[in-house]
C-alpha cells in the first residue's frame, strides 16, 4: 500500500458508487469500502479548497458511515497544520465492516503527513473523478517517516 490517502471507484450505478478508501503512513494502514453519492467527491474537494489558508486552518470531512447497522465503512478526516511553516497533517479514523470473529468493527486511527502543495492536485483529481471503475484520486504522503 502506498503512503498517503487514496480513493478508487470499485463499483457504480446511476445513483451511487462504491470506493475503496486506503490510507497509510508507513507504520499503520487501513482500507475500507464505502458507498458514496455522486456529489461526495466534489463536496470533499470543496471542503479542502484553499487549504491551508493559515497555520490555524483546520478542515474536517466524513464519508461513508460509522453506524454498525449499515454495510460498509466510513472515514473521518481532520486536516490541519502542525506549525507556522504550514506543514500539514491529516488525522484519519477509518471504520470497516463488522468483524464477527472479533466481536467489534475493524478500525484504524492514524496520522498522515501531507504536503500542503499536493492538496491542490488532490482537489483537481476529486473534481474530475468519474464513476467509472478504476477512477481514483490520491493525496501524497510528505516525507519518508512520521515523527511520534
């Protein structure tokens, strides 16, 4: 799994589509399938537009579901700057389908350092994301490792 955040369309019909959301920081990683409506990628792009405007800029976005009564997963993301130089990070909380063998849902929480400059490219990819299988958008990991 590549370091960073990515969405890839794995199924679609005329009203919705399913994506495989993947995230990794090199130490921890996770993947979950989730259903999205046609407007979700453009809403996500809109929520990130211009990030970061200042060192205190924070953006949050949620996709899919965290309700264990519903199929598939969900993701909550919080984009923010870690310092006054504009170094950026994303806190990711990812939920997968229920794992009956473990008696609880599968989940991962991790931080992914990103380059603020790569957010613009990610926004462009999200805006152009089609519902065709294989369409994708990726936000690159910044650097080689994360610091604890």
